[in-house]
C-alpha cells in the first residue's frame, strides 16, 4: 500500500504523523509513504530527518487578527490544490491520512474529490473547523478524547488516543540517565519547563522573572525556551548551574525522566506524553490557538484531577508559587501522577495504523 500523510506546522502534528508511519511499517514493511507539509514549516526539516520524503505546499492558515494578511490565501489554496492533484496522480496513494496543520485540509479535500479513502486524526478535545468539514467525506476519524460526537459522526469515530514517540514509552527506568544527561544533582527536585518547539513567551517570562526564587528554593530547572527566545533568556541563567536553558530538547525522554514536575502548554501531543510518562503537571493553555482548544484539552485532565491549570493571563503572578507549593506537597504530586497515568493510551500508533491499513479493504 501507498500512503500520503499530510499535516504539520508544529511538533504536535509532525511527531504523531511520523509515529503513524512507523507503526504502519511495522505491520507492512513494504508500505510506501509521501508526506505533504507547508513550505517554511518545521516538518520540512523533521520529516526528512526521520527518513521520509516530503513535498511542501505554499499554504498558510487564516489570520483572525490581521485580516489583510489573508489577501493571498485564495491563491495559496488554489496553487496548493493543483500541486496536490499532481502529487496524487504521480504517487497513486491507496489512502490519505490527515494529522492537522495547514497542508492537511488541502490534501484531504483533493483526495476526497479523487475518491481516495481518507482518515482524519483529531488530536484535540475540541475539533478544528477544517477537520469538522473534512469529516463528511472521511472514511474513518481517529480521536484522542471521549465525547467527540458533537463534532463528528459517531459511526465513523474510533477512540485511539494520540501517538507518542517510542522513546518516551518507558521513562521510569531512565531517571539516573536523565539527571546525568542534563548535569543535575540527584538530591534536588527538578522542574521541566517547556513551551513547545517554538517556545511560549508567557511561560518564559514567568520563569525568567522568578529565577532567583526558584534557585533559592533549591530547585533545578530544565528550561526549554524555544528557538525564538533562546538569545533573550539564556543570559539570565548563564551563571546558574541549577538552570539548564535549551532552545530545543532532542532527548525529551530523558527530560521527562529527570523531572519531578512539568510546566507546559496544553497541546495534544504534550498531554499524551505526560499521560504516558505519568508526570505531575501544571498546564498553561495558549490563548493564541483556534477555538481555545488548549483550554479544552487541559480541562479534560483537570476534571479528572490529573493536572493543575494556571491561566495564561495569571501565569506571571502565580505560576512559580503554584509550582513550588506543589513540589513541597508530595502527597498531591503522587495523586496527580496516579490519575494522569490512568488516562494513557500507549498503543495509539498501532490502533491508528490498523485503521489505515483497513482503508483499502
């Protein structure tokens, strides 16, 4: 079988896409893949690095705040559809899989016109508008959360969870390795702070403004500031041995393994990784995402007492105090770890791969 996998824009779309391809290859080693992404986005680097071919589209999302930037959008969509039509004619896929992101909508729409079976993977607890529209022609819709009937036809849905990277499936045995990798002491608590691959300004400022309070509390920090913020925030911690500032974390498994508490955005991939690792977490949903879906993601955990939520607007004042209070409450940390671990679906990749392979039948 031949598969086109389309989507990207952030690691939250790219890594699940790669995980799905790997799971399909396990079941069908002779399967062929072509990825379709957006030019200039991180998938154009990460997908080839994982060993897969990718084609880029001239495409971007709808700008809600600066409407004038959408002038070229109809032309981008038209040119992207023409390119996808040509790629489908040349590659002749048996199925097209959409994982979210700018390119995904175009690829699945054209595939639908060509009567090629399509599968959507919706990672969030609040489905995006594009996926809701594409659901009408999709054969299968894989979802990561319960109660998604308000977005998709029930008969098409399969609860699969979100795929995660294979290396984080067992972090419990890597604590010592993680501490050594990041040059941290074994006798001090560790906070992992991550705003995703691009970084999160609010989280970075909340930590940066309170570094003294954190270090005086005898806490160590693995702080992923994101590539856009590295030059701004790394000098703040240059003389602090207990604070490790990184633009990007390549060994996320070891970062999770070393951490006693995680501070993060509430993207779908991050939440799935926290569930698999069983980590106590403080979630700060991004206010800059469509339909405020990160708040919906975070609340799905908070309602089950599996995470703590701090609003973005309040983070600069309350985040560090909340984190230190939590670290000093071992009973509460244990409760969060137990409850979040109950929500894990470690075989999500295999479940989705099974549905992809069934499309041709």
